[in-house]
């Protein structure tokens, strides 16, 4: 399922969705958490990205595993090490983006309900920022290591 799209390897095509949607979720969820006057405008965008970004990262991870198991199953040496480093960021990125998505959805839901205890909202806002930083870190590391694996140092 994640091997090819129209005869092309799926991973280089799918990964672009993760590389675009994850930073958008990172930025908009932080703005939503910290700048309360933007919430009415950003609520649907944050909610949509909270679902779409983890799906895109999961698809990128699965297509990367398919590519590694197919065309690159016997790669060793320097290229093999670069691919292994790139691959090592897939699961932490997925977990971080999934957590950010869930926390962002909860924050949007509670903010729109209008009766959230102040302490709970403060904790969710802080957690959103922390998870956004972690997600941003891993998407940058995964993207950079993937570029190095393909194009060299």
C-alpha cells in the first residue's frame, strides 16, 4: 500500500505532507495556546492539522519502511548508516506529533466550551508548547537526516 504511487516510490512523495503539515501544526498550536485572541480564527485550522499531521507522519513512516524493506534492504556502509539514522527519528516524531495532536484537540475543545478551570488550561497550554518544541525538533532532525541520506553531507 505504501510502496508506490503511479510507479514512483511513495516515500519521497508522501514525506512532503509530513514536512509541511507538522511545522504548521507546531506553529499554529503554539499561537492558539499562547495568543487567546486568535482562537476564534485558528480553532478549525488547529483541529484539522491535529488530525492531518499525525496521519501524514504515519504515512511517511510506513512508506519509508516499505522503501527500506524493498529497494534499500541490502544497503550497507555509509549510506546504510545514514538511512538508519534517518529511520531512527520516525517513531519519536510520530509519537510527538500524535501527542501534540491530541493535546491540541483537547485544548480547542475545552477553550470552545468556555468553562475550563484556569489551572487545567494553563497545564494544557504549557504541554502544547512543550510538545510543539519536541515535534519541531524531530521533524527537523528527520528531514535533515533524510536529505543527508539522499544528497550526502
